[in-house]
C-alpha cells in the first residue's frame, strides 16, 4: 500500500485520511512534465501524465479508491465523497474528539425540505457553505474534492426511499434548483479553480430501491422517449448546462440496457447531444454497478465483458474494483483498447487539474481556508433559515402562530419531539448540534409536558410502549404532536409499502384532538403520508410539514409555530391518498394516466390529492396581479426568429412582472409559482406545468413586492412521442399560484408545431447475452398481483 | 412494585427474575384457604382464591406480567416465556457470566428442519429436554412455567417470515407433530403435575407479517369454512385433542372479526365444539393484540370496548396492559361483568395448580431438577441428531458422501460457512455452543481453504465485499458452498418479497461450478428459495437443504456430507419456482387454484415445483411393498358402524403394513410417507394428501424394516364447502412415497356422503363499529397491481 513519500507535499496525516495528499509539482518526479505546467490546458496536462503510465498503472487508476502511482509521485486519491446537505461519509474523516476542530460541520435540511423553499438563491448559499467546508476538510486531509451529489432524479413515486434526497417531483423545479446548487458547489465558471466537483446522479431513470422484489441493482426501467425528455432527464440536462463536473450512471437498466454500459445514454445523449464533452468531465459508476452489468443484469457475457462494455460506453471511474480486476482479462481478450482507457484517465486528471490538485497551495485561495470558516455563525443561521423557509403550513384554523410564554403549558408528543440524528435524514455527516423541538421549546420560558413516542415504533400499532400520555395531556393548554415517518421506513435500499401514518400515531393524535384543546401536528419525513384523517378532523387545529430539517430543525419548527418566522414553503410533491399505491405498480414508470395508472405528479394524477403540489398556507393574505410582459397573441415564426440561442428551447419568450400584495397583518415571504396550462400540442394535456418560480422575502404587511418570471420557449414547449421538443399553436394560460390567484391567457398561431429540439433516437434494443454457465435465477421480477 | 415478602417461599433471587417465587401454602395467608388444599379439584382451588380478590386485584391479574396480590401472598407471575426450540427470551434470564451455570441451555434446530425429520418420537424427545431445562431454570427463578410455543400455523405461503417456526405446509404433518411436541412439553396427562404448559399459537389464520403494507396487526384474513377446517385449523384441533394447556389468539382478523374478540373462534369452535373447556385451559392474546382490537382493527367502538369485547369473547390473559388500563372503564360503562372476569382468573389459577405452583416443592419431582440436567451429553447428541435427521438431500450426482481426510483440500464458501447465531434462527435462547460448518470441518484433519461470504450481504448483488475467492478455489479439490437466506430477509415482522437466491450467491456458485471441481451447495434458511439454476447446472454436484440447524448445525452438515450419517429428511414444504409470488397475492388465503391463484401446497399447486413436498434423496436405494391391512372395497355404513369414538373422524380405518427394503449399500433411515389420492367427494380433488408417516431408523444395507401406517376415517374424509367432514364413496389410492414406490387402490361404496363431523357455522358478519372521532386511515390495505 501507499505510504507517505518524499515526492508528496507533506501534509499532516490524520487518521484514516489519505485523500488530500497532493502531487509535488515543484520537487517531484513530474516537475518538468506538462502536467505541472500551469500554462498548459487541462487536456494537455492530463495527456502528458497518462502518457507516462503503464497499462497496469492505468487499470489501477480506474477505481474510485485510486492507488496513484508512487514512482511518479501521484498519490492515492479517493473520488468518493458525499455532500448531499453538508459534507458526509463514507470517506469524510471527522475527528472523533467531541467538540474538537474537524469534529463537526454544518448540516442543512434534506433537499426535499430545501426544495420546498422554492428559493434558488438560498440553495446557492447553502451549496457555497458546503463547498467551503469541504475545502477546509480537504485542506486538513480529511476529505476529497469530488462530491457525489446531487441526487437529482425526480421524486416520481411517493414510495421511493430516497425521495428525501431530491427537491421534489417537478422536473422544472429540479432543473432550476440543481443549477443553483452546482453554482454553489463548483463556484463560478470564470474562477481558475473549481471549489469542488459536483456529480449529478443517478443517470438515468433511477427511483426504485426495493419494491416487491424489484431491486435497484437489476431493475429494468421501461421509459418512453416522451417521458424521458419530459420528466426523467430535464434535471440532468440542466446539470450539463450548468457545467457540472461529473455524472454518475445508475444501477438500473433503461429500456433493457444497464445505464453504465449504455452508449446511447452516455455518449449519444450525454456527450454528443447535450455536450458534456469538456476534457475534465467524467462519469463514475454507482458503487459496484459495473459488476451488476454482469450480474444481476446479465448484460455482458462475462466479467471481463462487463468491465469492457462499461468503459467502452463511457464510464470513466468504477466505484468498486471490477474494472481493476477484470480489465486485464478484457485487454487480453481484445474487448477494449488503450485509447478508450486513456480517454477515461485524461478526463479524471483534467478534472483534478481544474480543482488545483497539481498546483501550489500558495496560488489557490481555497487551499488557504481553515477551520475558522466551518460552522460559522452565518452558516448556522443559514441552516436554520433553510429549514424555516422550507416548512409548509398545510392546515390552520387560526391557532397558529401561537405565542408561547411563561404562562403557557405545552404538551409535546410524538417520536420526533425529542429527535436527534432523525433530524438529518440520510447521507448526513456530523452536525454542529442537534436541536430537537423539545430543546427549542425549552429555550422559551414555558412549561413543557413532554411525552414523546416510542423510538422505532413505526411498525407498532399500539401505545403499550409509549410514555404515559395522560398527565401531559391533562396538564397542558396546547398540544403539539411531532411525528410522521423517518429513515426506519424510507431509506436507501428501502421503499415504502404504505402511504399511511405508521404505528399508533393516529390513535394518539386522535386522543389529543378529542380533548378539544388546540392540537397542532407537525408531520416529519421526506415522502408524504396521507394525512386525510387529521385534515378532516376539525379538532386538529393546524398541520405543518417539516421534512428532515437538519441540525437546527427543532428551532425552525418553533420559529414557525410561534410566528417568529412566517411560513411560506410549498409542498414540492403531491400528497396522494393512501390508495394511490394500490392503483399503480411502482415499476410502472409512465407519467400519464392509463388503465393501470391514475397518473403521476400534479400534472397528470387524475384523482384528488390530499394536498397538492405547491400547496402552502401563510399567516397573512396575498393578492397577486400580472402587471406586464405578455401579449394576447403570438406568431410562432416571429417568436422563433428572434431566437439567437443554440438551444431554441432556452430562448427568452417573456419577462412577466407579477405584483404581490401582502393584504394581511403579518410580514411574510411569498413564493410566486408560475404555471402554464392550456390546450396546445398533442392530447392528453397536462393539467398544468410549473415553468417559473421566485421567492420574495419579507414582504411587510400592507406592502407589495414584484416577481419577474422569465419564460423561455421551454416554458411553452411540449414533448412529442419521439422525445422532440415542439412549440405548438394553441391556447395558453399563465397561472400564478395554485388557486390560481391571477392568470393570463394568450394564443400562439402558425404552423402545426415547430421543432425546438430534435431528440436522438435510441438504437434498436440489443440482444441479451447469457453468460453460458449461468442458468436463470436473476432478471426482472414481477410485481405480485392483487387478490 | 412487589418485593420479597415473608409470605413467599424464599428462593434465591437472581437478577431480573421474579418468576419462580411461589405462594407459601404452609405459612402464608392462604394456608387455610381451599387454594392450598391439595385434595380439592383445580376448579375448587382456583375459585377459592379468586373469591378473595377485590375487583382491582382481579383486573390487575389480567396482564401477562401479573403483579400478584401481596396481601394474600400471591407473588408476581410472568406468563410470557418462549420455548420454540429451546428455552428463550424475552423473560428467560440467562446468566451473563460465560460458561457459568444457567448461562446456556440446549438449542435445537428450528421446527422447519425438525419437521423435515418426519419423526414424531424425535419431537417428543426434543420437547422433553426443553421442558426439563425449563423446569431447571424455573427452579432457579429464571423463567416461568408457561411457554408460548408452538407456532403451529401451517406454512401456507413461502414468503412468510415466520414459516421457519413451523414444521411445514401440510396440516396432517403439523397435527401429528404438534401432538408429539405437546406430549414432551407438558408430560403425560396422568402425571399429577404438568411439566410445563404449552400454548398453541396463533389462533387462527395468522401467516402474514408485513406484505405490501398488509401488517399482521390489521390484516383481515378472508378464509372459507372449507379451507379453515381442511387447512388452517387441523393443527389447533390436534392441540385440543392433545390437552394443550393454552391457546394464543392472533393479531389478525378472520372474516372480519379480530381473533381475540371473536366469540365464534374462542367459544363456539375452540371451547364448545372442540372441548377446550377444562378449568385450567386458558387463552392469551398475542402481545398488545387487545389494543389492536381497537386500533388498527377499529372493531370496538372504544378502548374500553376493546378490553371488554376481548374478555367477553374468551381471552383470559392480555399480553400487554390494555385490559388492566381499560377494564375499570369497561366495568363502569357496563360493558362486561365480574362473572366473566372471574372465569378468566379461575382458568389462570387452575392452570397454575396443574403445574404445582401452590404445592410444596418436596412433593414435586420437577421441582428437584438441578443444573446437572441441563445440556447433558444426551441432550447435546439429541440436538445434533435432530439436525442430521432433518437435513434433506435435494440433488446428488454421486459425489456424496465424500470422504474427507488429511489428503483432501476443501474450499469452503458462503455466508453461512462460518455461521454463529445464524444457525439458530429466531426465538433462540443462549445455546451451549455454536458449531459452524467451518468449525466442524476443522475437526477433521483436512486442509480447509475458507473464503466465506459477506455477512449481511443478502441484498448486495456484487462480490466486491467478499473475501477473495480465487486462492481458495484454486487450492482446493472439492468446493463446498454454504449459503442461502437468513433472518435478514425472513423474520418476525418481515415477509420475503422474492423467492430467488439473494445477493451475489448464484454468481459465486457459478464460479465454483465452472471449475469442474466437485461442487456441493448447502442451502440454509427456513423458507425455500428457488434453486432452479443450481438444480439445472450439471457442474453442481449436490444440493443439501439445512434449514436453521441449531447449536451443532455445522457438525450435522458435515455428518451428512461425509456419510457419517445418511440423509433421510424430506422437504416439509414445496419449493416453488420464483414466479409463484407474481401469480398470487400473499393476502389471498385460498388453497385451491383459481384465475388469480395457481394453488398452494403440494395438494393444489398446478405448476411444476422445483422440488416437491416430501422430496428427499438417500445414499442408498429403497424398495417398498404394502404387505397387509387393506382390502379392495369397503361399504361406508359398515366402516362407520364399527366406530366407537366420539369423534368419528378419529375412528380407525386400517392398519397398513409397509415393508421397506434397503437394496443399496449404506445403512440409512427411511421416512415412509403415506398419501391418499383419488376421485372421491366434490371436485376439484387434491392431487394427494398426506395421511400418515413413520420414520424407520438405521435400516442396514440388504435389510428391511416395517412401517405401520394407522389410517383413520380422517385419512379418507373430505371437507365440504360448509366445513363439514364427510366420507364419500369413490376411488381411493394409498400411495407410498413421492414417486410413488408402492400403491394400493380401493373403493368405498354406499350413500352420497356420510357426515363425520358437522361444522358449526359462523354468525352473520357483525357491523364494523367506528370509534367516532377516528376518521379513516387504518383498515385493510390493498396489494399493488401488477404493471
């Protein structure tokens, strides 16, 4: 194994962290090689290095835990780091000494709650803190410079255990969010060095963990080209347009081909069509996904074939060791060649050039960042604000905001009331602190009667193991229940099999409400749970949704409860009634309604949602007016002829001014949501589609603010069955907010539909190659039938 | 809380165990009360005690963790003890001091493997060891005298996570097994004291843990009366006929009514029809099932109603505290009365009379048992023998038995190869030792190349985290893979959602087989997994099924591999192909085939099983002849008129002699399986039905043994749609063994069907009572539809 060497820039070596060792371009063996020449391009520099590698050294460099090449002074490098909502494991090395430097960082809410803020500027600020803290930990040799975030697959089905990692169900929302995020993670493109490298995952069609025996490792997602372009791919296209540094191919197959071995996805679409083809842009596999190309996908005929097929398709890094183990055999069998391997390595090293890996620390501001820039007061406040901005007020009979003072006795119930790491959700590092609702209420001088629920009681429908509720109920003026679901039922590897409230929770909430005392329910967790029973119960006064609110989540909840902050978050996902999951198999990827599918997302679902996408109440009232920017009729040829963009769909269409008047008595944020609806393009038509949003901050009572909604041709385009984006003549409405609060109707005329973007078609489906000795046993599972 | 008192017989009080304190009938407050009068009947004795209790004291005595009544010298008593395959938690108090007295006991195989032995005598012997060890631990104040075992629900669906706790899928097999078990646990009925009290659970229709959102706590099993009598209830009827001391009612509802609140199940069938009506026979609820009667079942209109409805229906003990909490309210609301409560308590205390709880230790042999009777050499040998008897040889190309000596190099692979507690399955106590296959092979002077799999790797389809296989493969002459499934995928609370081999196992087995070296696969776990790929792979030489083989399971496996013991176990369940679960919802309780159901068990399944129920190869060959006991024709009226039994179905029909000749070269056991088939009674007809079995031991090569199969009228009866047992005229065949190896055809004539047992019909379904404030949210889930 690698040990410290005289050729490496010496950095203090913390336990277990060998990540931030840098090549020494001043005194090391490469000092006179182009890789060390700052005046050369990343391509020239990377090429010069790879040219020095032997074939064995090249093959060894395919793995995410790259060994480096000691004779050349190339240190080991760990490509796998996580940063979903703060820097996190598995290879981020936090100090184990409590309170010590490097023992914690800032832990923001899960994306599902930050998505609910509908505030792109907030997201850029959050991501900037994450990349700053990443740099500090990297400077201390405690993490790498590549982060396998964001998870930007749309939250297609409420059962998905990893939906919490995404900003929600809407592709426009995700596309806008992810652009803001990448800006904060990677920094400005004009910067000579990237802050860190973001990785858009999981490309593509990945949103099932384990459902009825359908495991993510072997699931074959059957997706129409229309749904691909309209729903599954927009966030990834946005990643490319944001110059993201890396992509991750997913475990699953798409239309028969494992993503990591699919030239159509990795070359035709990603690189050729979208232009993810800068020297420093690379693709990693999800972890061990290369082996999955062999088994369970049974795509390649041999282990060597799986390694070669993946490399040939355009997977540049193997999270795992399958390429390392089997590329030697693949080379001797002639299944791939060194040119392809070189290209993968050149991408890797060009990317490390872009983060300054080969350059002197003294020239790089990010390399100067120290511990004093981690978990700053500003970062802590931002984490709290990110949570308050996201929290959604679902129901309120007027009991909220509630002023809690020393005269008040608050009964506090539910498993989440005294939450600790539960607050963080998955992919969390070590947070600065963990402030539960109980902690936050204790900071107010009120009497708290705490009777929290049973940790891990999600499956237990009885209250036998709960604390005794009665004294806390009897002794309180107001009853606050903080519960819902957590990573015990939704998690990586585990999809939900019910949308209902779990365990004995509804029983307890019913008991609380039965008293007639003001009863407030705070629903936690990422996926929505069907809250029909408490929505319909007139004795439940108010309902908040709090997601996974991060390190200061309890404070954020109390900020909203007490009115210190007025709520303005919006549901980033549909809250379906619980029978939704008996109406459609999770494995049915289609969005439009059919005989076996009531339709998915607010655009297509043909049932009645419990709470709609975009729903969110306020403590005040708003009126909205569209003041300028639209005309009643447009001629399509004129609209197009004004367009100078290489991407027609990105051409500006209109800059719509929306005036938002706060007519109530409370200062409040307001999220302006702009939807397009109308009869244009092929039927069926979506009920509406989000095309723009903006969060206005702190509009005082009696005052107004203005949102500018910048519509593009993409705002109006439809996607046809071949996946082409087309601008159709017809009737259009711009709707502001869900009710809507304002609307503007206009028409487009001329032609039968004008192509904005022609979609490359996939090749005919290739033949499945059996591995010979292997006789059945894997392959796609079927869902059970209903009785 | 209760502390030691001068009124109690002083016993050394071990930590946490307050179970074996006994009332002091010599000097205590009750010394002159009938309860202490050994000449009185259990009824008289129990009545005299309950008469002294106040209402509060009575209500406190409804809980499984009974507080006792200090003023009367009645100590606390813990009714909840487990003894599925050895004494076990949660209230059995093993010493924590390794190797010390009371720090371990004998841990036998899981019932699913002991069921495969088809050896009732073995079961009685095992159960006798368990009850002996229970008495020793009770004498040391470390466990109670009531054991909530057996789990005797038939293993209806291979997905069931608790199928491992049962002896298999066949109702006759289970009925015969459970009679043998109860004999060993409770002792002989003529004994003045019972060894311990067994509890037949879960009555009735319980065999789903959590499937597609259908949780056991709220599932409503819709079962026809025909299937109830034919399939779900025979083991429970056998329990009553074996004078079992206790029943447990189940979480689920049956046909709309929660079992624990169902007078039809608890009174009409159990007590009135079957005669479970001795004073000392009681029913406990499953744990917290009384609360479930309220929620999630929403059966009773209030919490008090749930407590009263359950008590009124005939549930005598509440595992939980719901009755304790809510019976006071139920009494004040007039929902139940003291006569019903008295009856429950009289049953409890009469039962304690039967185990000698009130009587002097000096008069009771079981109270004299000490540590030297635990984990004796004989018990240890029995545990090993129980495992070897159960192990089933599924496939053998002649490689087995394999003589392993010092010249041989054995490659050992798979997650189970170095198993520890995995060997035990669920509901295990602390075993005497844990002998893995690796350990057992190491006792032979051979070279072992061990490269076991990844613990907990059931969901991981890659070998990235496995030990390096190559050196172990290359360096070995014979390759042994020990894997399968474990409690990571089948367990209480967790049903399987796939019947396929999990993770990377088939990949690894394929690698082993590809070498052409002799490759032997030992499949572990309770539920069968579809082994089609290795059955069909000619390079896989042999397949054994080993279940959960208990503390000495590794030795047992090696005993079979090496031929020290010849295999004679038979599969106690059908090994379905993996697509079975996409053909029928787990919630479809019906046995017969229909449009949405390929049929269940070997009797009705209309597909091709991978391995059949009853399948099991030997190291020798057997021929079988039916030598006497049957005639070719019977007149039904004659057959009936000879019957003297109160239960016509139990009347002897024939005593069939079967000669079994070992024509091969190896001494071996042989299980004589007797099936009835033929066209008699209403269509559809089952393919065949097991009606008798007997295990012959150690038949030497060239010798023969004789089985006596005692057929009753139940062997010939069919069950009609109303649940009546009827003897029909028609054609009958007695088939011996699966092929079959011998058969005898006979006819019954006369009439159109003669009733053997008229089945009491259930009352019309009662109305569901909503609890008023409670608005939806629970209730039965639906299964997802297939895409």
